[in-house]
C-alpha cells in the first residue's frame, strides 16, 4: 500500500468514529452532487455545472429566502434534465471537488470560476458554456481599482480588492469557450464572441407588496441603497460622503455588515439610516420602500445586480452608473456618468426636485417592466430558449 492510500485509509477510520458528531454540518455542506436525472439509457449525455451545490442540502422557504441564486440553479438543472442530461454539480472554486469528477467525460460543461476553467482545459472537446453573473473581469478590476484609489485619496484608508477576481479572473477569459451567457454588459465580449447571449436575472418580490401611487414630492428626497459586502465596489462610501454634508435628502441603507461599518465610519445623523440586514419579505422592507422614490447603486461593475431588480419589483426608480452592467434597462433607469463626489452631489440635487408626475409615470413603467422580466418564469423561458439555440 502506498503512502497516499495509507493516509486515506487512516482518515476513513478516523472519520467513522467522529462523523456522528458532525451530522448537521455534513448535511448542509457537501461540495458535490452527482447523477441528477440519471437514467439507465445507454450513452446518456453528462453535464457538469460549476456553480453552487449547497441549495440541494438546505430547507428552502420562499418566504425567508434571501437569495435568487438557488431558484435559478434549480431552473438550470430542470432544463438540462429536459435535454436528457445526467447532471453533476460542484462549487465554482473548489478544486478538491473537481478532483472527484474530472475523470468523467462530460458532453456539456456550464458555469464559471476556477473549476469551470480547469475542467474545460482538461476536456476541450466538451461543449462549454461560460455563465457570467458579473461584468467582464478586465473592466471590473480596472473600475474597482479606481474606486479604491479614490477612497484612499479621500480617507487615507487602504482597502484591498473586495469583489473583482473572486469568481472571474482575467485568465479565465483567455480561453475561448463555445458560448457565453451574460447577465451584464456584452460589448466587451463581442471581440471574442460573435453572438454572446444575454439574460436577465430574477429578483426577490415581497408578496405583500401592492404597487400604488406615492406622494413623490415627499419620497423623491429618499434614496435606498440595498446591498451587502464589497461596499466600496458598490459605491456606498460615495453616498455616505455626499449625504453626510446635507440635510435635505435621506439615505436608507439595507444590508450593510459589520466589516463594512468599520471601513466606512458612518456618522450618526438623522438623514443616514443604517438598518442592517432587512429581509425583503418583511414588513420593515415595505415600510422603507414606501418612503423612497429611488434605489441608488453607484456600483463600478455589476452583472445586473439583484438588489436593483428587487428594488424595481417594488416600484423604485433605479439610479445606476452607465456601462456598469445596467445598460439594458434603457429608459427604465436613471444613468449616472461619473462617480466623483461633486458630480453625485449635483445629480442628487436634481433628483430631489424631479417632477413628481414624471416619477409616478416612471415608477409605474419600471414596476411593470420588472414584473415581466425579473421573475423565475421569464428566467426559465429565456434560459431554455438559449439552450435550444446552442444544442440544436
């Protein structure tokens, strides 16, 4: 017996003695799912999804589910099964999980991250579909670096890259895949792909929400920032620096975590309200939405952020940076041309006196647009149509 086999045998023996102590952790933390929709048909096609398997080991409650990714993955797997595939799923960056499946021969490989990149190199004859939930990594790195430098210029704090490169590295785009499906901008992809596919993500919708006309003359001075981590990437620092010098507009912050608060040092003043984590399906979220006309996200790079799709599903007017991942919203968004403090201050001054009647019309159109496009039915139909084009 070689050294490696002996080592694994010892680990197996040890695990037999202690695994019952970690039962709950085992249930919710498996890095690998195999043989979904397996059939005993000779020569059944195999697909590998490099994304996120954990949703299959959780109890999901639509009333409390705070992410759109699990339901989108279920739709993807449903569609692959319809096309006759037996499906395996591994995490996007877990190379140990890749070791467990790389000896299989896959007809189709879908996803992103280091596992997707490595398996497509190992199996170049497989049909590869690169799924881009973020903007092009070259763009993302460049724009986030600008934001971090600008933050240091203003506050003399060094903050590392928070978002860019976690799942999409520049090296991943050096390989030419068979197809690419993007949530964000596709212009930078056109130099390598003649027909990159576009798809809208879903959003989270509070079923108790009822769209109604607001008094926009009052709510137009209230702005919602909805997010989580990577607060400089998503421009919250810029908004804090604008709103802390004013008392005529109010910023509502939902989703900020402890680490983000340490970086930003938010001043205690009445027009900057930090709610912490607020569940979209809560009464509190509806109260916040009812006070605001705008959802503002001066992010440097996104793949159509679900914070914006969620806000639009609740009738808020999105205020976003041009070319950062939202261009396909067209007339259903207000686009900013720059991220500098002076410019944002001027634009917010314009927004606070925006014609209430125009806001009412915009909000109605935005809600209807979001209701048609940012739901699971629309996502499933769009993804199925893309697969029909690819697999035919």
